[in-house]
C-alpha cells in the first residue's frame, strides 16, 4: 500500500522552520525504513511564506497526498496579531483535517519568544522537537488506516 505525505513548512522564521523540518524528516526516514515491508511511504515538502498560508497549500494539494504535516512558528509580539494568526491557523488546519478526512500532524509553534521556539524545535533534542511530534501523529494515523 502506497502512502504519500506532504510536509508544509512556514519559512518566516527560517532557522526554526529548518529545525522542525529536520525533526519531521528524521522521524519519517526512521519509521519508513522500519515499516517498508508493510507499506510504501514517500514524503515531499513545500515552503510557505508564513503560517497563515499553510492551510491554503494543504487544501491545494488535498487530492495528491494521504496525510500532511504542518510546521511553522508564530512568536508573540506587542500587538494582537499573534492571537489572530495562531487561532485562525489552528482552527483552519483542524477544519481541513475534518473536511478532507485526512490526518494533519500539527507542528505549528505559538511561542512567547524566540528562546521558547528554539527549545521546541531543537534538532538535537528530538524529545522536544515538535516537528518530530507532528510527523509521529500523522504517520501513526496513516498506519491505523480508516476506521
């Protein structure tokens, strides 16, 4: 059985995005190798300019992939913009997952500062890397199959 995953990464905070992508791809490479006798998995990735554009790219590719991983970072500033973007991106990704009936691993960080973002995207401490967690969630749902 062939399964394809699309990773959509918001590149606004490039270092954080790269770390999240490393976490996701290292996890997927390891799991794909383990599961290769049972399933044929493949992943690809696209860059979005910011988190707000992630849902658009997932929707645009909804018929081409079996699962998605959304990665990005939103850092709180001095205005209400942080809340608007964080809430709407989260809501739309959840809505998309339900409407297209496909798993979307959620790895969009909403942090108070850059220090928190670096900690949650650290590619050397995979225990904390939210890219890895998002990939794990998507992969496990794909293995479980339809219920």
